[in-house]
C-alpha cells in the first residue's frame, strides 16, 4: 500500500500520540488511582458485598482494560481512515 500524495505525517502522528496519551491516562487512573490512591474513598461504596476499591483492584480494572483495548482499536481505525492510511 502506497501513501497518498497529500499524506500529512505530522498530523497523523499527532492524532496517534494524542490517542496514546489519553489511553495511558485512563489506564493510570483506573489501575493506580482506583486501585490504590482512591481506594479509601471508593471503599465507602459496596458492589456485590465487596468494597468498590477492592473490586476495582481485583476485577473492575480488568473490565476497564478490556473495554479500553476495544475502544483504542476502534479509535485508531477511525484515525487511519481520517488520514487515508487504513487497510480495508
């Protein structure tokens, strides 16, 4: 696949880097924030009989990470189509 003549690599890299930073911030907030930093606050809420901070540290973060993988793939596909470098 050859790149189109009007391909702007700086705009593509900027969009990709912005998506990566957003993804890493969400990952950090969920893993470190909800599981460690905000655990005491979240423990006041119970989900299924367990404190929410404990639930996030054990299971909730996994659900968020799987959803984050699908969201990232969908968003990256959209960026590829916007910059006409998609594979389909």
